[in-house]
């Protein structure tokens, strides 16, 4: 059954007891709610409710072959849905709650709507660190499917107003918890095969996430063009052309900067907001200064390459 895409008067409530109570009531009623997490804002729905999950795909315009991450309160809740190897469990114990998503085989008869995993035999599980999402997990008592709270293919949201611009009128509620602390989506590691595989670089490096060789980087669930601003984007720019809005880094100053001090964590937290600002500027093109590839720089460059792909 496809729920109708009803027009909503999208409401923004601050994170707090009243906001979480409103959000939990909507979740239990099978609706979607935009929630802050420590990575980016997510569009949450009850992962056990097929209609609620369909509403996520509907609101985002997300292709139905692209599966969702399920957010859980703790490892015990995760193990009710997925089958954890020793290596997967070790990673969860070390990094949860935190910005690591673990892909494991789906447990037979797991209580989860089939569309969450888009028919795959695996499930992506994440135990978020942000108090707001943890409070909603507690208040609703459900595992929560939550992709980033943006229209499919668009720039990910790190602030409530980014969500409003992308999904306003398509969802009933946004809980505003201020700017996301990390600003980049979680690292995704698959633990199904003989060795762990990095599916998406993120705030935790692959080397830190697993005690194994880095191996080959693959991102099967990811589209090459993603996080896309509406304007052409040029990478590794040393200078801006007159018609370009330059996003600087370190000593390379531009119209905006990811981090004037050249701090990569600060750059990650600022990246999507800077892309949103560039999109809204009066210049027809965007250029971005070179960003070092070490540490979280690998994830920043991954997102920039996808934003530049057409
Ligand atoms: O930080 C995050 O992970 C944020 C916050 C809201 O938690 N969520 C997020 O979700 O980034 P989304 O839907 O934008 O990205 C999820 C990625 C997609 O690329 C999807 O293909 C992949 O996870 N994915 C989900 N289930 C998978 C599976 N079973 N196997 C492989 N990839 C999977
Ligand atoms: Mg996304």
C-alpha cells in the first residue's frame, strides 16, 4: 500500500521533553519525523511499520532499491534484527553509541518492514550518540528507520532549516536540536563476508572501525552523483573564476570557508551548510579549495566528489 503524499504544514519544535513527546506520538501513529543526530538530520519512522517506512521513500522521492539504516537503542536491540559476528560485535562495543553503521546478515523473522532493507539479505544498523534520537528511541520503543532528511540526491541537512527547505510541506514535524555536531553521515562497514568492507567513509576511519586491512572501498548502495547542489561544482580549486563562489579551506580564503584554521573536523561539520550557502549565492558556479585526504578528509573528499558528479 502506498500512502498518499499529503501536504503538511511542517512544524518545527525545539528538542526537549515536549518535542520528543510530539515526535513519539507521530512515530507510533506511523508518521515520519525529522530528527537531529550527531551526523546529519534523519527522517525517522517506525521500522516495523510498512506504511510508515513507505512514507519515508515517498517524502524523499527515494528510489525503492536504496535501503535504509535502522537506528537502535543498543547492541541488544541490534542483535534482535541482525546476526553479529565476533568482529561486528567488537566494532559495536567499541564505537556505539556513535557514528558507525554496521551491515550484517538480516536475522530470519526479524520484526522489520521488508522495504527497510529493499529486499537485501543484510541490514544496516546504527546506534546513534545524539541525545535527541536516543530519547525518541526510548519514547517510541521502536527501531527507527532513518535516512538523511533531504530530498533524494540533494545536499544532506545539518540544520533544521536545511530540512525545512528540502522537505517542508512533505513532513509534519522537525525536531530542532541545533547544528549537527559532526556534519557528515556515519561510516558504513559491512561485516557479512570473510573480511569487513568499507561501504561509505565517514567520521570514524575504516582503520579505526575494524582491526583488519583496509581492503577495497565499495559503496553498492550509493549513487555516484549525490549530495548535489543545483550548480556545477569544481574541486581542488586554487583560485576562483569571476563567476564562481569559492569555498575556501585554511590559507585559501574564499567567499566562505570550511575552516580558516585548516581543521578537518571543523571542515566536516561545516561542509553541507557551506554547500547549501553556495547553492543560494548569486554566483552560477561553485569552486572548492583542495582538502587534505587524511583522516576524516577522506570522507569530506568522498562527499565532494559525489557533489561534483553529474
Ligand atoms: O549518519 C547517518 O548514517 C545518517 C543519519 C540520519 O543516521 N543516515 C544516512 O542514511 O546517511 P542514508 O539513507 O542517507 O544513507 C544510508 C546508506 C545508503 O547509501 C544505503 O544504500 C546504505 O546506507 N545501506 C542501507 N542498508 C544497506 C545494506 N543492507 N547494505 C548496504 N548498504 C546499505
Ligand atoms: Mg543520504
